[in-house]
């Protein structure tokens, strides 16, 4: 990169990048940033270091957009707030798809098996299943991306997903000899199963509602799940929020409202604003049904709102292990190239909860540890079923 290109780059990039990130975000939420002035546009040390890299480096400096993304991540590392993050376009699209509850893809879940390889589990009726993908097929490649145990799951998901009606080439190895097979699969619009449900084995009077993430459609999916289980004879319910990383805060509030009669759910505090209170507006549709809630260290954010409000109002016991303990709210700003900046902008609390959730997470009323026995049997679910049977 020559000196002229260097000068043009820094004039445009340095004078706009940080202004865009800070002032642009401030435009969307001015109460957060209006008091801060841009510190300057010269960055003399940065200019000097970059010029030395150009003049003396053995390899070429990174090109756009990698250079911009690296600088943004460096700024956020110095900023020091752990939940304020930057996502490049494929990662942002993946995050947005998850929260909207649908995406263009082939309809598979990916998991790691005991040997560390990525394996596929197709959804029922999905394009992947129709094409012949089977449970446990080892994923070897997606188009030109070779899959290894070290390939990040986000990268695999981003490669599998894409525009509806486009074809993606999936290479798998199938047991027992793991010979390679290739499938050309046309992507369709896939609805994310944020909620799955079933009747408890050997105890059909207990319905189990598993909430995997909290997306825009999740509260409605829980309503459909509970109604279906009631029609099939369920008299009591287990709301399983284990390993649920959260999602949309307002949907976490709606989930709590389904199971509560009255009271405050959370108070939310933005900087330089009065706290905002979210209440139960009317008795929830399932506020009278026997209920138990399952949590663990993977239960976070909006999942903790639902579980914590239910516990604080003594609506139902929490069983399992302490939750993660995330009480902050992120605002998502989509940048001009479809990357995004997720800015921690507020904190929420459950009135009366002691200790605060950020210190130790939610504490279960019934601690079940270990959560499984040596055979892998779910001891937390077993304990919840027993609690509910005693209440019927």
C-alpha cells in the first residue's frame, strides 16, 4: 500500500469510523452518548505505527474490511465492558436470524460427538432430511469450507445458511465406514424451533416444555405447547430453561406474564433515565397450573428474567444449578456494511431478589447436583416430576 493510498485511507477511515460508531449510535439512543465529545481525529501514534508497518513490515498489512474490524475489536477490548461486542456481517445475520425465529437454510442442528467431530441432526420434514441427511452424519464440508473439530459452530452455521432457493453442497461421512457422500440441498425458509415439548415418559400427566432460546415467537410457541399438552392430558408443567442463553428481553417478560397473576417482573435502568417498571398486566393464561422451572449455569439474560420473576413471586420452585447471572441489556446497531455493534446500555433487576443476580445468578430452590447419573439419566427432570406429582 503506497503513501498516497495510506493518506486517503486514514483521512476517510479515521475521521469517520469512530464518529460513526459513537455519534451514529448516539443518534439511535442519544441519551447514552450525548454528553461525550469525539476525542479527536488525528490519532498520531496510530498513524505513525501504521506507516511503520507499511514501510518495514515483512507482510502486507490487512486489507479492508479486516483492518477496520480489527480496530473496532481493539477499541472494544480497551472499552472493557464484556457484553459490548462487534459482529461481522455473517455473524450478525446469524444472530438476527436466531432472534427472529426463522432463517434460510437446510434445517439441521449441529452437535459435537464424543470424538470431537461435528455431526448433523436434521429437523423433521426439513430440506436436509428430504435430501437424505441422517442423524449422526459426520459433517466434512459445506461448499468449499472444510470442517474440522476446530471449526467454530458460528462459521458452520453461517455457511449452511443463506438465501432461500439457493443450493448448498454438503459433504458427510456416514457410519460405519464414514465413506464420503455429497448432497446438493436447496435452502428453504426454516422456522427455528425455539420451543419443543413432550409428555414426560411414564408420567403423561406432566408436560415438559423445553425453551432453547428466547426469540420473537417464543411466548406464542409456549402457549401452543401448553395448550397441546393439556389436550393430551397434562395437568402439570415443567418449564425447562436450562442452557437457554436468553434473547429478547421483552419476550422474557411475556413468558413470565404467562405464568403469573400479578406483581412487578423487573425494573430496568438506562443511564441518565428514570427506572422503568414492567408489571403483570392481567392474570396469565397458565397462572393456576402446577409448575416447576429448571435452570443451570447456561440459563442467562431473558431466561433469568422469566425464571427469576416466577421464583420471586413464589409461583413455582426452581430446580437445578445456579444460573449464569447476566443482568444487562444490549442495544444492537446495524452498521453500514451489515456488521453490528451490540452496546450494553442498561441494567435490569428483579425487585426484592437478594443477592442480586449479577453476583451469583439465580439460586435454585432445590439444588440438584450432579444433574445426571452415571448413565446420563436426567436427575433434575426426575426431581421436578416428583415435586409436581406430590402437588397433584
